């Protein structure tokens, strides 16, 4: 788990989102989307992972998200929300 936490600390997930001309984001990045991306990148499998996002991410930019693994081990991942090309 410690090795997984170190790997997660180095992880950056990017989510392209539709935006308006003024830069407002249509939609948001949710806990479920982050978990799905972690599984798709084969960083976590079926084990219990708690992703600490108080509210869906609705702003362009870089966000730091806490991921708690079993036995209270915590890692921080970077989540980037960027305008869709």
C-alpha cells in the first residue's frame, strides 16, 4: 500500500470539459469519474478507495485530491480540469 500511495502521489489525471466562451465549465468532475480514471490507468483495482472531494470540481485548473487507501494510508493526486479542444 505504501508503494501504491507513492505512485498515486506522482499521478496527474486530466479531464477535458466543455466550456463556454467565458470559461464556464459545463458539467463537473465527480468522485466516480476520478475513481474510474484510476481504475482505467490500473492504479487501483477493486479495493476500497475513498476519494475526498467535498463537491464536484467545476472550475478550470489544477486541483489536489486526497485518496485514502486501506489502513488509513493517504495519498494526494493532481486532477486537472481543462477546456475541451
